[in-house]
C-alpha cells in the first residue's frame, strides 16, 4: 500500500506511507524533498503503529513546511537542537551563570525531554518534568537554573520559527515546590493505611489496564512492600533477588534519557539491601520463575517486555482516574515508597535500620516517617540525656581565697 502527494509549498514535498507487515511499527511514513541550497534530494521516514499515526506525522511535516521549515528542522529532537544552538541561546550570560545552566541542561533537561522533537514539547510536558525535578528533591536554585536554560533554548526555537510560543515559561512552580516541601515534612500523610487498601488499589489498576495485565498490580504491591521507587522496581533483575534469605539488593533504577528509558545507579549512588516480606514472596517467586534463568532478566516488565517508568505505569493503568474513584486522588506513584517506609516505621523498625532500607542520606529524612508519639518519646529521652549529662559534668573547684596581711 502506498499513498503519494505533492505539496505546492516553498519546499516541494512528496509523501507516502508504506505498509511493511514484518516490522514492529509496520506503517512507514516518508517525506522527500529537494534542498534549495545544495540541490540534493533528501528524505526522512518514521515507522508508526497504525496508518492514522503515520498520516498525523505527515500532516505535521506538511504544516511545518507551509510555515517555511524543512522537514529535518521540524522533526529535530530537543537534545540535538540545544547542542547545535546553545551558544546562541545563552549569549549574553555571565560566565558564573553558564556552569549551573549547562549542568541543568545536561543532567535534567536532556534526560527528561531530549528525546522529544522541539515541536512536540508542550506546557504540560514541561509542567510534569518540573514536578518530577521537585519530587526528586532538587534544590530551588537547581530547579530554577534548569527551567531557565530550557526557557532560553525554547526562546531560540521561537526565533527560528520552529514553534510559535515558548512552552517552557511555566508559572507557579514555586508553589509546587512549597507543596512538595510540605509533603516531605509529613510523608506519613501520603501513605496508604493498610494491606487491604493496597491490594484493592492493585486490583483496580489491573482492571483498568489494557487486557487486565497482572504485572501492573505486581509492580504496585512490590514497590509498596519494599519502600522502593518505581524506577528501582523497573531496574530490578533476577540476580538481585536472594530467595534463600529473601533480600533484594537494589543496585539500579530506570530513568528517562535521550532516546527513551535507560538504567543507571540508584539515587544515592550506592546499593542497598531491602527485605522481601512474607506477604509478597510468592509473587516474587513466580516472577523469578517467569523471567527464566538469566540473572540479568528484568523481574518486572510491561506487557510487551518493555521497561517501566512512573509515567508508563500511570498511563497504562489510568492511574489518576482509578485513585480518584477509590478516594485517594492525592496518591502518586512515589507515595507507594512513602507507604512502605511508614509501615516499616510503624512495625517498630529502628530508625538507623530504616535509614539503610530507604537509602536516605540524612537521618532527619528518615525520622519523618516515625509516628508522632514516637517522636515525643525519643525527644523526652534526649531531653533526659541532656539533663543527666549536665549533672555528670565535673564541677570546677572554687578559686582559692587569698588572705593578705
């Protein structure tokens, strides 16, 4: 099957869609044109899952051509565009400002958005990225610098005519930051109340997903019972699970990167050990059996074997709709980690052990999961210790009295 059309614009385009049944994305949309400068015939193609997606891709190319953009520029990824135009985007900045801006671009913007075409970046995409940076506990100045460099690159894209409005000029992110800070001060408030609620959530998410894929429920239950991030669950391999002692060694996490998802070290940059409680051992054993003997096989995958991210889990299970119907409209995927740490704390796990399970850098962060009554008791003990230390302190001898005659 092929469809052809010639578009009477400044740059003449010919387009076609070819069906190739042996490919994972069988509908190949292709556009060809003559470069008016080099006089060379150029082409660009993209595989799509169905014909409608292929037609939509071609319409975007045609619309861009009518606005005077070549297909290569219209489909350029943000990472590529930023690398090519960073000097222009950052012109006029002082040297002391360049380093934090470039660090924000390299460490946050490119992993989160670099794989997207510049024309595909919307206000909503930027909003979600900013929210994720805040949830990842980056400082205010770090988030500010990251947004600033993105604003400048997208402003250059506006000047180049690739987009009409700068989608990176987000407002209200400081309010989101304040909300995240408030939540971090009381993470217990974000936890699910009990095991029955967790199972009800997992079952509801499975029921709402395409083909009722049971794996989504397994991810949710495993994340809550191990107090892990979704990216860490996705990065878990068969070889990381010790079924003799029932311990998971958390070594890596799956995160967004240019071109898709990739694996990297844990957030704390160090491996940590987490107990696998009896309630989920049969689940884990079945997952190990299904994954096969390869120790590098992933314990949890999507229905087609792909990597999982918090966004993938949200979209596949219609998360927002499900949690709202259950009366937990505030609940996010990261709150499964808050749930696990709260349950561990309520079970009486000592704070220094809880810190190791969580992988927290600061003991203060871990202490936020303790029950308020425990806080009062430990504070009372600290006060008594301080009092006793004063009593034990040696008293200085009085100065000798000198008698003069």
